[in-house]
């Protein structure tokens, strides 16, 4: 076929009008790059407003709008006029977990989807951790399960904290920082969305039984991790979450959780 003429190619171009980028956006972008790049680590402070105005050569309103954008993104904590400068928070699971919790309460998603998401993430964390964990990871996990057993049933808050730490260590042992960040955030979002309601709804006897079952489940996970059996660890993780939460989600969401339990059959070797 003959090549199309430049006129025809130009006629097909689909350009859209552009808007000028405002100065506060450029300021926010530069600060965000420094935070994500590590030159402004969590806990450090940005320069004060006057110094930022001098360095960026912009007015106070521009700096304050840039700081507002960064704070709404969860990257900094800022108070107008703070002489110490805004505190850098960096990328945090807390920011992500709060966003996921709000999403689960909105019309866009729901609790069933959030729990299903946790089932999938936890399963992959277990699968990878079974293959990649170190001896130190296994010692830490064993210590946390022993701590959970000691805290149950008299200290539900301490029990929950040890349980959360167990999942954090597993996620870190997976060797994937993004998976660890998401797994921890989803765990915290699920706990925030439903766990406190379950504690209030259950009687003391039911809560104690649930904690004892949880300890037994975590010991099974430990056995699978120690044997480097990722498939079994993933299966146990999904099943435990399903059994714990399925009775407390709306009936229309329960098939969603059951679907997350199913595994594709292995295809026969060709």
C-alpha cells in the first residue's frame, strides 16, 4: 500500500487543549520526589515557610497550597506557620489502610471485597514467605504465636497487636516490599472495619474460643512455613479468614469469599 501523505496523518491527530501547571503543583512535585527518593526520610522536617518561599521563589499562598496537597496525600503533617516546618511522614501503610477502609464503607466497594482482597494478598504472602523466609523470620513468628497464646483470652488488645505483627513479619518475609505494604494496609483496614464490631457482638466465651482457634491456626501456618510448603500455608490462610469473617458479611457477599478459596486444578503434564 502507498504511504499515507503527511496531510492525512496530521488530519487524524487527536490533540486536546492543555492547561498551564500552577506553581504550587511544581512545588509539591519537587518535595514529593525528595520524599519518595529518600532524601527527605520519615521523621525529618521540611524547611519553614519563609525558607521554602525563598528557595522556590514563590509566595506564601503557593507554599501553603503545596503543603496542603502533600498533607492530603499523607506524605507530610503540616500546620500553617509552624516554625519547625512540616513533618515528613513518607509512604505509610496507615495512609493506605485508611483509604481502603473508607472505600469499603463507600458505594464503590464493600466489606466483602475488602476481605476477599485480604484473602488473596495474605495467601500470596504466605506462599512467598514459605520459600524465602530466613531462620530469624521463623524465630520471630514462633515468638509471636507464643505471645498470642499467653495473651489469650485475657488481653484482646494485646492479642490483636501480636496477631498484626505476625502478619507484618510474614509479609516482610515474602521479600516483596510492595506486597508487604499492601498486605499490612489491608490487614489493618479489615481490623478497623469489622474486628471491633465482632468483639462487641461476641460474648466473652465466644471471643476466647475465637482466640484459641486463631492460635491453633497460626501454629499450623508456622508448620507449613517451616516445611517451606507454600501451597499449604496459602490454603490455610485463606480458609481461616473465610471461616472467621464469612458469617459476618452480607449473604450476597459470601459467594465472593468462597470463590477466593477455590484453587485451579493443576493441568496435566503435556
